[in-house]
C-alpha cells in the first residue's frame, strides 16, 4: 500500500482502468449469458402475470355480475313477497314470479346450479328442489350455523365455500338437502330488518366457471383455484398442486415466481386474488431451459464490445484526470503554490483547499440551502446554476450520478391532520437525525425543508449497494418518526440523473413517485416509474353527483366512499400531476357549490376558501389531499347539514305521515327516501325516535288502521279492501289481519256493528 501511495495520481488512474478492463473481459461472457437468460425469464414471468390478471378479471366480472343481480333482486316485489309471507303451491303466480327471479331469469342462470330461499320465520324452504318445511331439511344445522355466524354482522351478503359432500341425487335426502356444496352466494333477507330472518342461498355453477377458465389457458399453461384459506377447489394438473404445496406458494407475497420443475426445466408461476369471492388463482407455465447460441455473430459482437470498452476507458481517463490537471494549473498560476516534481496532484489540491478562508461558512451554508430551493422551484437557468456552483465552490462535489428523495409525513390515523407549524418542526428535527444517521456525507446539496416536505440530494446510481443504503436509512428514519411522533412517512425517489441541470426534473420525478403511494396510513417507499403519468384521467360527473347528494343527505359514510373511489382511481392510473390538478379543483368546487346552494355558507370550512386552493395546488401526496378534503371540507358540511336536518325532525315526520297516507301505505322505504330526498338510514332513525317503529312496522300499523276504518265505515268487501291495500289476494290480507288484530276482518266488522 505504501508503494501505491507514492505513485503519482496519473499513473494510479491508468492502473485502475487497466485492472478494470482485465476484470471486465473475464466476467463479461458470464454476465452476458446470465443477463440474457434473466431477461427472458423476466419476460416470460411478466407475460404469465398478465395472463393471470386477465383470467382473474374474467372470473371477477362473472361473479360481480352474479353478485349485483342478486343484490338487485332484494328490491324485487315478487321476491320480497315470498320472503315476507308463508306462500304455498296454491299461490302459483307468486311462487313462479319470485322463483324465476331467484333462478337468474336467463340473465345469470348459466352460472347458477341451484337456488334456495330458507325462511326461518315461516319455517318454509322454497327453491329449485321444490317447497318443503325447514323441519325436513337434512343439513338444517349447517344452515343455522351460517345464519347464526353472520346475522348480527354488518355484512348482509357474503361468499362462502362449503366442502360438504352432496347426497346421492336419486335419494330422498338429495331433495331435502339445501344445496350449499361448493361456492355459494348467501344473502340475508329482508334488508329492511335489523335482524334478517331468512337466507337466500345461490349455489354457483363452478363447472361453467372452470370451463371458461380452461378456454383462456394458453399452451403449456395449467391452473389451480383455491379458497382464501387454502382449500383446493379445482385444478387442471395435480402436479401443479404438488409444486404449490411444496414451495408453500399461497403464503408467499408477490405475483410472479419461478420454481425448478426438474434439472432441465423451470416452472413459471403467477397468482392473484379474485376480489369478489376472495378466491386465489394460480397459473403455471412450463418451459425448457434456454439454449444460448454461441455463433459467429456473438463472437464478433463480443470483440466489438471489448474494443468499445478500451475506447471508453481512454475517455474516462481523460475526463477523470483533465479536471485535476486544470485545477492544479489554475492554483499554480494564481498563487505562489506550485506542484513539486513527484508530488501527488490530489494531495496538492487538498492542501490548497485546507488553506482557504472558512470565515463565511454559515453564509455559504445558508446560500447553498437557498440555491437548493431555487433549483427545486425551477427558478434558475443553466448559466445561473453554473455561476452558483462556481461561487459556492461546489465544482468538486458535482456527482457522476444522483437521485432526489422527497419525504412527506403521514398521520397514522385516517381522521387526523397535521398543522404546518408542527410539520416544519418535525421535519427540521428529522433532517438533524438523518444527518446524524448518515454521518458527514458530503453531497452536492444539503437536505432542506421545502414545500411541506424534506428534499434530499443523494449521490447514487442503480446499484444494489445504493438501494440497500437507501432502505437502511429509510427504515431508521421510519422507525424514529413512528416512535417519537406516532407518524408514518412516504418517500418518493427519482430516476438516476447525471447532469446537475436536471435537478428540478429529478425533484418532480420524486413528487410523482410519492403520488403513487396507496390509500392507507402506512409508510411507503416508491421509485419513480417513467411509464407512469402518461395517460389522462377523466372527471367522473356521476361521482360528483353522488358526492353532492351525500352532502345534502348528511351521509358521511357515502361521501367518504366516493372520495376514496375517486382518489384510488387516480393513484391506480398513475396520473401525472398536471392531469390530477384539474380533477382536485373540480372536487373542491363541487363541495363549495353544494355548501352555498344548501344555505350552509362558506364560513363552515375550517380554512378560509382562499387558503384551500393553494393547499390543493401545492401538494406532494394524494393521500394528504384526500384527508385534507375529508377533514377540512366534507366533515364541516356534513356536521352542519345533520344539525339542520335534526332541527326539522318533526317536520320530516309529518311529511312521512302525509306521504304514507297519500299512498295508502303502498310505499317502500327506498321510495320514501327518494321522494323526500333524505337518506334511508335517516328516515329509519326519525321513525324510531318519533314513533319507536321501523318503517315496515309503521306501514303495517297504518294498513291495519286503514283496514279497520274501511271495515267499519264502508260496505266494501274484504276482497276489495285487500285489493285497495295492495294485497295479491284476499286470503293473504285475512291472514295478515288475523295475525295482527287477533280476529278475521269479517268477525271484526260484525263485532263493530254489534257494538253500535
């Protein structure tokens, strides 16, 4: 080592380049072949992931259509009737119309193996296998188990997979067994009840779904379908199941995987989740090992690359040594210091720098920070940048390559926001701690607090060593921020740049990377993707109408859901900042307009309206904007709207009574909500507070009252009264009247006459 130190800088550079070439020549062949194989493996794995996503999308679309159809059937009058009444075979039309809807009505019937309505209230079962009593159901305990497990939950419809064996189809038990074997959609009905008393079980035709899945499989592709808890539903290849079990694929995170099928073959694997029913699909592709053709063209290409490397080496040597030589000459010409024969050029420059005056160190630091912020604001031309570099003596700090990292703070709680003063204080502290963690790392620019974020300049490239370095310090800062401030951080990292005139471009890339952070409260670290942000997002006017309607109804949950959907769409599409800003401003405008048109006014917002728009325009993190809109705009409007609605409870109750009376009790909760422009949950709450009744109980009470009046004050027949009250036949009306009043309509009329 002592001998090397005594060698001049020029010769050390030549030795280093020569050694580099020797190592490169030896390693190039191996790296070339490995890189070729890896690129092809990545391409095959990427294609398989896309194939898997297409299959999942197809199955998702099918199950979503099935799901939406049966959710819509909940409001079907015939289905509601057979749910709420004890129907028998004498009521053929009622049964036929209701069961036609439950069977799929030729809309989704290809995907329905069987359907069953189990009514625990009436004790009857009605489905594709006929009508019979619940006492006769063979698997009643299984149904009760499902009912008891979910009846008190918020979820009123769910997907389940049952692995029970179905009885022989020729046995009596087959007809008396509610078909739940396989994949089922279970709906708790009726929706209007707090505690539903019946189940609609839709048994999915898995043969149809797997048949369509097989058609989508490409050559050499196999598939396996699992439940969310790892139960195998279907597979095209038992060997694939063995491989999945062997490597425990279902517990692994990610989308693409490679497994060794044999000594010569690789097995490419991809998995994904079918969101509607929570199923997991695994698709595989088997491929022979890649043969590398070592022909004449490759040999010639190898030689050309070696020659090119020699040429590059000479350029590198010149670029490395030329600035050193220029600096030495400038110092020698402008001072009495001269390079002595045999003296190392680097030592000469180091000693010269040490003798510079450092009295203005604080001013230089402040000016450097200002220089950094002006770069991020894109306020400097290339010539002005070069002047700053010269005046601040930053020429020796110009890196070969660099990245920009931008840090933003994230609250751990969805309903919390951070003030600007607190944010600045915390970010300043983070910069100090980060400096202590990294040490005296002499980067071109210092870390600064700018535009409610921490912006860091780091010398670095695409090497694994750099990425490990970033992750190491990111984990340190993330843990520190969480432990001391109970907050998370989002970090965006730009691409690698080699020209300091591109600092503003790199900064904008880091902002774009932050924008791609998912909608949650956790920390994240994203690298900029140059393919992101190329598309445009269209403003959804329907979502705007849903948001304004939710604000008018005081429905905070729906308003939040709409905002979450809008922002999730922008993040998933990776839309650029320029395309996002008009959407954000339109959202704010719609909320402000709704506050004005509702008579709430603009004083309701937590910030002055003039301060809202700059916050929206000067954003880094879409999650922060989403929370800002919720906390500062939606919450105050919803709170004030509910205050106004609560003050009108008596007036609203009178409107409900008048509407029910005008319709003679023939109206649903949804119809009432739509006509009065109040949310269904609010109308339900008003009835509970004012009458201590649910909507269906109130309608039932009104119909009994009207029926008694018609029986005692008119000569209308029982059948005519039943028709007026919208009953399908007189028998249903008589049964309903007898159940509530305790006597038949005829006896009630006679008793009323006798009391006159």
